[in-house]
C-alpha cells in the first residue's frame, strides 16, 4: 500500500517532468518506434528527461526512475507502457522511492491501446503514442500531491448466510482475528448441503461436513451466530457499515420458530454475502415433470437412493429396474426452444455441478444395485473438476448407457409400453441421429442451480447481478470475490453455480479479502474523490440529484458574512469518484481530486499540440484517421 | 421407426469375448485410426454403438465386422481401454451364430463346453463307425512295401461319405449365407440391385476368397507385422484348401495303396500343402500363446479349438502317410481312425457353425459391399445424380 510521503511539492514550482517509454521486450517496440516517441516528446515544455527501457517494470527500470527523480530534480513522472491495471501501482511505488508523491505520476497505455491495437499501422501507432504521452505531460502540469484517505473502521465482518460457504468464511475470518456475525434466515445452520446424502469426491455425507464446521463456529467466541434472522437495513461504507437485523418471521409463516431472534443493530467493517442458490424448479410437463409421478428431481432422487433398503430402490411402491438421468434441466437453455423464466430470459448458463452429480449418483446406485439398468441423456458430459472424470469412466465401466441429444431438440418423455410407466424418446447423436426409445421406471431430472430470489437483499446492498441473476463480481479473474461495492464480498453459489469444493475455496478467498480490508483499525481509500471548494459553493444544490451514492454528498451549514448558508460537502467514504456532480456545478466549486476539469482541458491541449516526428508520418497517419 | 433400447446384446457380446466395451465413450478414435474404415463403412465405433444400445437388427445387417482384420490399432489407441478390436472379433462370432438358422452356432459359441462336447461326441461316433464297419486290418504289404490302407478303409466308400457330409455342410453353410445376404441387403431397403451387379461382383468374391488381399490394407504402425500375419494366414488357407480339394475331389488319386516316387505330384503337392498348414497353424498357436500382438492377447476358446483341431488333423494326416509308406500297418490304421476322428468334427462343427465359416463370410461380405456399390452407382446414373456415400 502506498502511504503518504513526507515529501511536499510546491504546485507552483516549475514542472520538471521525466518521461519513460517502455519497449515491453518488443511487445510495444515491434510496432511503435519507442526511440522516436522518447526523442519527440522532449520537445514538449517541461520534459527534462526522456528515456527508453526494454522492461520498465523490471528492477533496473524502476531504479532508473527513482534515481532520475533525485539526480534531475524531477517533480513529475510519466511512464508509457502497458495497461495501468497491470503496473500503475508498480510505478507509483517507484516514484515514491525517488522521494516524490506517488500521485504526481501518470501512466500511459501504449500497449493494449497502442501496439496491440494498431499492429498493422506502425507509423500511426507511433503518432498516437506521442499524442497520448503529450496529453499525460500536460495533465501533470496541474497535478497536485494527494494523500490516501484514511477512515477508522470496525474490525468485524457480517456474513450473510449460514450454509457451507458462510460457515467456512466465518471460521476463516475468526481465525484471522476478525470478529464475525453470522446471520442465517433458517432456524438451523447448514443450508443446502444438509440435504446431500453423499458428496463427491469424498463420499461423506453433507451433514458430517456441516457438523464439523458448525462445531468450529459454535466453539469460537469470536463468532456470533444469529439464526432465524434476516437483514433489515444496511447503510455506511467500507469499514463502517451499520446493519439492522430482525427476526425472519415472514408474513403468513406463523408458527415458525425464530429461535429468539430479535431486532438488533450491528456495526461491521465488511460484509460477505453467502446466500447460496436455489434448485431449478421444472415447469409443469417439462420432461414429464408432475405429469408422470415417475419423473423426479435430483434432490429427490438423492434422498430416495440414500433411503433405499438392501433389496432395491422403491418409488411409489414400485421396484425400480431402469433409471434414466436427464442432464441440463433448467440449464443451457436456448431462446425459442425453452420457455423463458420469470424475468423473460432463459437460463443459458451451464450449472456445472449436475454432470458430475449424475455420474456420482449413477455410480453409487450401480454399486449398490448392480442389476439396475442406468441410462444417461446428455448434451455434453462436463466433468471438468479434479477427479470428476473418474466418475464418468466408472459410470461407463459399470455399464451406464449414454445418449446424446442436441440442445435444440430435447428428448421427449411419454407414457411407456410393455409394463414400463414412462419412456424417453430422443434423436441420439451417438448413433448418428437415430430415433431411440428408452423405457424407464424412473426418470431423474438433474436440475441446475438458479439464483435465489433475494430482491430485498439486493436492494439493501445495492449489488449488481449478472444476466444469469446471480451476484456479479468486479472481474472474474482479477477481482473474483469482490463486488463493485467496496467492502462487500461474495462467497459460494450466490455468485454462480459451483461445487462444494469451489464454494469453500471462494468462501476462504472472500474471508481473506475481508481480513485484508480489516487488517487495521482504519481503511485506506484512493484519493480520487469529489471535493467542494467551500469558497466557490453557492449552495444551489444542483449536485445532489446527480449523486447516485446515498450519503456521498451531504449538506453542511457554515457561517458566511454573518449568515448561515447550506453548502455541499463530500463524505469520502461513500464517494466513488464517478464525477457525475462535477459538470452540473455552475461555479466550478466541485471537482474531482486527481481528475480535475483543468487537467482534462490540459490533456486535450496536449493531444492537439503534440509535436509530431515528421510531415511524412503526419500526412500518412491523417489518411489513416489516426489524428484526433 | 424408433429403436427400443435393450441391454441384452452387450452381455451376449461380452460372453463372446468383448471386454470392457461399456467403457467406450464414443469418442471415435478407433474409427479414426482404423486403416480400413472408410466414409461409407465406418467402424469400429458404429458397431460398438449398435452393441451398447442393443440394435440387433443393425448388427446383423452389418458387413463391418467382416471388413476388420484385427490389426489392433484401435485397441492400442483407445483412451478408455475398451478394446474395440476385441469387440469386432466378438461381433464376428456373434454374426456366425446369428446367420446360422439352426441355432447350433450360437449355442456352441456361447458355451465352449458345448462346442468341446460336440467335437468329442462326433469323434466318438467316427471311432464307433470304424469299429463297426471298417475292413480287415491286413498286415500284408504292397509290392513297394506300403500298407494296404484301402482294404481297411476303401477310398470309394470314404469318398461317398465325404460327399454326403460335404453336401450336408454345404447346404447348411449356403443357407446361412443366404440369410446373411438378406440381412445385409435389408440395410438399404430403397436400393434396387440389378442381377448384373451380382454377376459383375463375382470377380471381387473370388479375388478376396483366394487372396485375402483386403487384409493388406491394415497399414499403419505395423505394416511388416501385417504382411507377416497375412502370410501365415495365407499358408493356413492355401494348405487347407489344397488338402480339402485333394481329399474331397481327388481322394481315389490321393489315398492310394501304391507308394509313388518322391517326384510324383501326389507326394510333393501333399508335402507342400501340409508343410504350409503346419507352419501356419503352428505359428498361429505360438502367437496366441505368447500374446505379443494385440490381436493375440485375448483368445476365445473357439479360437483354440479351431487351431488345435487343424493341427491334430494335419499331424495325424502326416503320420498316416509316413506309417503307410513305411509299412507300419497297425500304426497306419490307428492313426487313420484318429485322423478321421479329428477331421470330421473339425469340418462338421467348424464349417457351418463356428470359426471356419469366416472362409465364406468374409469374401461374401466384400462381395456384397461391391454389389451394393454398383447398385448405388447404377441407381445414381439412372437418377442422373452423382453417387453419394451413405450417411456415416
């Protein structure tokens, strides 16, 4: 983390700017003439040093920058290299090593937005790079040293959901010394996993798994468990959330034991959302569901198999000899083929766990009852996880017979003949599209996972959801358990369909992330927040309706010329720095630190006044539409 | 017509030698790697699928099992170790049983004890017949010092019995071939086959019957092995056919009391043919014993019975000859009875009901494939269309 340095820059002092152009080992320099960029940019006023390096992010590259700052008395630095996502932080640290405030630094992306995007046009890309660097230099004329915002925070986290994800997150957080409040709507902890008699790949029961975690949770004095409780209100920001909870007793659910849950206020620094999923509920008649009693869902079958006695599986008093498993029920739906869900969209995603679940159950059923004939109807077999493929192999070896259908031509379930109650009819693509009929005693629908209908919670937390209705992370790779709301994290299948292993990994990740955020008694935020110049503010109030973040702009009363006036003030904990308030201010009293209007204007100036290498290049690049 | 899946067929095929065929997940590597599989007749995957889903009609109408010569590449490359090659082998056994309308073939294949019992029973009958009806066992020798075998077992009587048995077996085999033909032709109901196609295809029939040259298409990693295996098999085939012709058609010329000089064709033709048989059968037995090549790793009891009967027939035949020309009368008579007691069950059990039948079914499958191709071409020409391969 960057800490405020003792260095104080005089804004008025003459800018002495260092420009550093990275070749990125050819990634940039194979297209862009980096030497020419460095040479040309020297013509921009204020540029004292302009250098090229093969890998600016390497230790020698960083050391060069830090050294130049001291030797050449630089007071601003530009690095033109890759995306700031990758190395902005790297160079801020390098600049601080040189004794400079890290916000007197500007990062220019000439790789993703330069050499990679324009590899067919080296001259144009070079001109674009020069213009972008010139804009950055101009922006830095108006840069001021900034400090990170430090806010006091509660070293305590709220975990919503007492299923396996919530339990795991709570245990991990408590182990790192962070206090936890675990809130569960149901009277009992454990969630969906309690209903799973046999888990892959360990073959132990869901209850055994949950019991272990519940024991850890209950024995930990750092964890407060509130069952039969729901979230009633959320306000605040990272480090300072105020939560209201209350009994889960819903209207009409009289008689439900809430276990002594009562209304309560909590103060926490971070929130982990571990609210889990629902199973897809097939519509009436979908694969014969509810039309034939012999069509059941996977959770029902898991119970049935677990409860079966030694002499076979019984369903409705009938002995089962032939079982079919239907994959992708409620998953990988196709618009126009499958009826839309409540929100008008189909579930086009893959639920990921059903394939392995089917094969795991099939193998188990075959092992217990070797004379059982088992049939599997799939679009694809997606046994993607560690050891999952083993179940596929073992199911095959045990004699499970597989059929493959196309998603746009799903199998039909009809009344059976010859003593079989039902039969499945499909075009089998493993047999070159031939129509086959499979008589069955029981058809198991491998229902997928769907997002819970959690509208109230979504509204309270203001969390974004994806097209699949699950909670959405900021970035699937770079920030996989964080939401766009600072301090709210995701754990488990509230985010997407996942296996128990993945759920536990995700819960641990969310717990670690929360523990990092709450590692100290305070949290540090980037300084890019709105700022009100109280002298210029006339209290017109135009900015308030623009602000989308409740509490980010507050009214404050000040004495001015003997009168009390109401002015706008920014709460930096809640301001996200979106800048929506800036353009409506008639007096330019409100501005964004680090991204001021002056700086934007200067960047435009920089783009337009950039010195270009030669006429020849300019004219050519114009013809390519590269000029701005 | 939708096909109703049943699960019995896979059990049958497993009894017939298919191994972990359930493990197949239909990836198609076997078909891709098979040097003989073509677009219009793609195998082994197709046959595996018929077996997995219990499509008996489709399997019975398939020529694919007869186009496979078991190079073993499919089994070696199978990612699930499902042994497609062994399945094709089992499918051939299944088809031999299925073509046979008497149901005997199926019984013999499904239970090897029945096959062994049939062999021993027939042998016993032969011995009893000799005991009851054989001529006097004279120790008097011919002028050249040979045994008077024709006094004990006159060639003209044996010849008549030969023809009687041959006729019966031919009727059985040909009726099975007719069923095979009908089933294969039923696979393409819309195809009209003109008589000309049957006649023009005869060249294919004879070529493949006499040369087994299709086998040489088993190219790939083991080209040299293929050629060696083909040569050994050809030795068995050529030796066998030669001896068969000598015994059935020229018995009076072949089974003589006179001891001919060494350059006489009766002797050197016989020596070459039996030598080839001995070499072919012997090396086949050794290979199955050693289990080095994929195709020799999993022998079915019927494979052993066939080879052992052939070997015993050959060896006993050679001994009869040696004893006869050296004037060992009793030894000649005893080995002759043994020879017949092995030869008769070998023919009766194997020709229409068991492994021997592939001598007929393989070339006929290739013949019918050729006939179908020509019929398709004719049909396409009359419809003024280019010939199109059937959907694979």
